C-alpha cells in the first residue's frame, strides 16, 4: 500500500496502536530546536564554510587536521545514531523526526508503509526556486535500518555516538546514518542558496534484510510520474565514487531426514550429514569461482558463494531429522547465479536416492530468500559526472557488497554509491567512521550545493 503525505502524530498513533504522547512531543521539540540551530548557524553574516575550515590546505585529508567543531553534521549524526532502528524494530520515530525537520525548511514529504505500518519510507523534496519539484532532481538516498548489536562486545554504548581519537563510534556510524544525517544538516545551505533543480531525500526501511522498503518508495515515485535525473546512495565507500557492484541471490536449503536412536544410525537418515554434503559442494563451487574469471577492479575480483547460517539436530543421541542452512552467491556480471543454483540443486538430487532407500518421505527442498541485481552505471551518465565533480576525483570503484542503487537504476534513475566510512567497519562491534571521512562527506555536500544551487 502506498501512502501520500501524512499528519505525523495522528498516523503514528494509528500505525503503532498507541499514543506517542510525551515522547512524540519531546522528539518534535528536539526537531524544532535543531532546525533553529541550523538556521541561525547558516544565516550568520558572511558564514560560508569551506573545505579549509575542516582541514589545513597542505596537510591533505588527515584526522589530526580536521576541526571537529566545524563539522556541520555532527549534531544530527548523534541524533540519528540515538534512534534504535535495528531492522526488527520500528523506524517510525526516526522517520517522523526527519519529516518534521525537513518540513521546517519547506520540503514536501510522502511516506510509504510496510504492511504492519510499523515501518515507513520517507521521500522528501526541496523544490527548485522556480517551483519544479518533480523533474530533473537529484536524490540523496540512505537506509534507516541497522543490523543488530546482540552478542557483540561493544566498548561504548552502540546507540550513543562516542567521539574518541578521531573516530565516531556507534551503530550506523559507517552503515549508513552519517551520510543521511550530513545531507540533512546541509539542507539550510541548499535552501539559503536556492536550488536550480529539485533535491530529494529518500530514506528507506529494511535494506539490511533484503532491500524491502525501497521497492515501495520507488514504486510510489514512479506512479506519481516523478523523474529524478540521478541518485547518490550513501553506502560506506570511503567517499570513492562507486559505479558498479556485484549482484546477489540467496536461498534456504531444507533437509528432511528420519530420526532414529544414535545406536541405530543405519535405520535413520541423518539430515545434518546430508546438509553438510551440500555445504561441501557449495564450498567447492566457491573455490572454482576463485580460480575462474576475474574483474580486478573489484575489491574481491571474483564471484563468491558461502553458507552463513545452519540449523539442525536436537540431541547427540538422536539421528537428526531436520537441518536447514542459508547460502548465497555474490556474482560478477558475467557469472550466472541461476546456473550456480542449478548446479547445487543437481548435486543435491544425487543424494536423494540413498535417502529414499531408507524412507521415501525424506526430501531436500530449496526456498528463494532474496534477489538483488548488480549495479553497472555507465561512464557517460550525468550522475557520474556530478558525483565526480562533488568528490573532486575521476577515480571510480567497484565493490562486492550490494545496495539499493540498482533498484533506482531499474526505475530509470541512474545511481552511484558514495558515502563516508568503509564497509570493513560495517556490522562490526565498535562500528566507527573517522572524522576525516565525515569531513570529506561535508566537502562533497558543499560542492553539490555549488552545482545544483542558483547562488
């Protein structure tokens, strides 16, 4: 179901089945105070921050040379990290906070909900000075959800931004709340200078569990006839412009065996052993990818396959009846993921006769879990030229992780990746982003203003 612009308090009450009461009032007060802070900061006489306010000219990009007090986005990054938007939780508080903030600067906003109405996407637009809000705009896109912190040994509170030794720690600091928060922090400058073309903010839910929410957001944009010229997705790329990434497909394999006492193993069908045989075959196929065709522009220059989760068995003295495991392929454009899956199924089929010889009710089944196309934005694209101008480099990259970018691309909105931080820090305990990366991102936003603003 696609939703249009909403009244925040009313619809949040309806979506959550309870009143936000004092909590919502407190959050909206924080929004207003934040908006006032940024308006005052940007309306100061002759205030126009430059790259030189963040780093010294001759030192290059070094943490030691970054003036942390000059980081415009730091207060908003702290606010965003404070929202626990783990994928299993609602993101409505963060979405409502962001909507109120953007509307305070004249943006229009539309929300699209998941079926439970506990999660929402936000698509907000700052119109061009001539009133155009629907064509030739630029989208700044980011997902609001983060991965769980359960069981991870954090040294700092994960939902409290902690600045220490040139690093900002917190869940989402790298993946990818810093980019979105910095983009929002620069809204006052975009508005003050006047936009020559629309600027859109796309904030999605459930990227971490399959890029689920953004599909509804994009469908709503397309249904309304809006035609942005390009999209910048702020995944952690070290502020390198990324024009391509691998595709991904994942499946769950379910093995049904036959239980027996462990002293009578020939009378049973061991589901764990059958599953392990298939896992071993997947490992062998992964080795073949490693030894096969390559594209050295990628950080991992070949397709990869792996098993990430396995479940099975009830007790050591019982031949296990059930076992399941989840596996994936992250593939280069020239490797066919469906061919890989067909090979795995064919191997599994060779195991079934020995299972049926003991019990004809045993089986091996496969369930699709997710499909994400790869990204390959062509070099002549306007969004590549704009991204290059904003980060001051024509050095393009390709990465092995996936993103929402190809879904925008499939909707005729060319997309690239560029954001602060590195994927090596994503999903980790003590996730962090360096202040140098935050400074680079703020420099990117200033240059973006130079290119899309009137003044």
